């Protein structure tokens, strides 16, 4: 009795959403089952394709993220390298500026020394010119003194000659007297 009731109930099963439709027959159910099976297979295939597409997109996304990270790391390394070069260039510039200041100070000192040396040279030239003038004057005075000495020597010799020539004559005349 139970199996009759179940068979009878089985033939009276109403599909969901089709409350107005007549009861289905086993052939209808088989056809619907095949269609449902085909639909399920198509749905499973679509879900499988969607999952494959999602996996593919996730792989592409992971690759893109990896490339982006590599690119970011490369950019960070280049930036660090550039910053290091900039720091070295700034240090070199500061050192160059310090050296320029030192050289400028040395140049100013050298110019001051050169001005002092020029002034000393001008003073030495003036002293040299004065010394040369004194030497020329001394030479002229020396020549005049030599000339006077020669004249004096000549006068002394004349006097001595006169004394020699007149002294014996006077002695003779004094003896004769």
C-alpha cells in the first residue's frame, strides 16, 4: 500500500514554480531530468570556466603585482643611488666652495703681499737711485779730490824744487857773507 501511494504521489509531483502546470509523466520527468542534467553540466562548465578565468586573472594580477614590486624596488634603488650621488655631489660642492674660499683668502693675502713687495721695491728703487746719486757725487768729489791732490803734489814738488834750487844758493851766499 505504501508503494502505491508513493507511485501515485510521484505522478502528482508538481515542479516548483509551475503550480498551474499539469502533473508530469515519467517521460516528462526523464526529459526534464536530461535537460536539468544538461543545464547542470553547462552550469558546471560555466562555473569551471569562470573559476579558470578567475585563476588566470589572479595569476595575471599576481604577476602584475610582482612586476610592480620589482619596478618599485628598482625605482627605490635608483632613487637611493641618485640620492647618494646627490649627497656626494653636494659634499663635493661644499668642499669646492671651501677650497674656493681658501684660495680666495690666499689670493687676497698674495695680492696684499704683492702690494707690499711693490711698495718695498719702489722704496728700494728710490733708495738705490739716491745711493747712485751719492755714488756719482762721491765719485765726482773723489775725482776733484784726486785732481786737487795731484795739483797739491805738483805744487809741493815745485816748492821742493824751488827749495832745492834756492837753498844751496842761499847757503853759499850766507857762507860768503
